[in-house]
C-alpha cells in the first residue's frame, strides 16, 4: 500500500502494509508522533487510525510555547 505524506512542503511516498496505523508510518519516517497532526481531506485523523488503501495525508507541525 502507498501512502503519500506531505510534511514541511515535501511529499514522500511511504510503502506499508494494509492496516498500518498513522503512528507506524510516522515511526517509519522517524517523525515523533507528538510533534504532528495527521490531516486527510481537511479532517484531523487520530494516530491510531488504520489505513486500508492508498491515501494522501498531510502532517501539520504542532508548536507550543509559553
């Protein structure tokens, strides 16, 4: 299965097994899950969501400060 991931203006194609989670894909990409939100078609999707077909997601960097 192919997942197209847009992050910081770059697009990467990630090959993974059907049923993989967003968390597993982030781990493959060496991106710490707490630093990004996963977005598909304008909707934030949880990191434990399983992907069952080719899909495009966007990663939005989360920033915090005080």
